């Protein structure tokens, strides 16, 4: 998997979470994770920025959602990056996802 670096995402609680960034079309194995889909861009000053599109959690990152609303939003907003935080525990994933969603206005919330 061609990793593109780390992205630190702050939750409403103030806790910082470190996600690993990958191209959106990366194929993952079956593991639980919180994921954050973004549009990753290079700013004129050489820095990398991420437009926050969608945050979710899954017990199996190897499967993709078939929700056409999400697919359309990702396409419309030029999604090209998926940031993942591995977490096997479902209750921990739900808490992390909620913490992040409370802190950001995302372009798509299911």
C-alpha cells in the first residue's frame, strides 16, 4: 500500500488522532478502522491540505459502501484520499467517529 503520510485529526474532546493517509482507491485487508475521506491538495506554498468530506467507521475496511449518495458526494468533492485509524474495538471506533464528527462540519454526513 503506498502510504502518503500521517494526518492528525482533532476530536471535539480535544484529543488528537493520528491517521495514516492513502490514495482513495487503496485496497485494504479485513480489519476494523475509523476512516476519514478527504480531497488532498498541494497548496501554493508547498504544504498539503485536506478538505474534510466524510468520516465513518467499519469492522471490515476491505469492503466499500454501496451508498450512491456517498459515492456522488465523493465524486463531486474530488475525493482522492482515505485516512485510516486502525481500531478493532467497535465501541472505541464509534466513540472516535463521534468525537471527530462533533468537531468538524463535514461535506457529507450520513
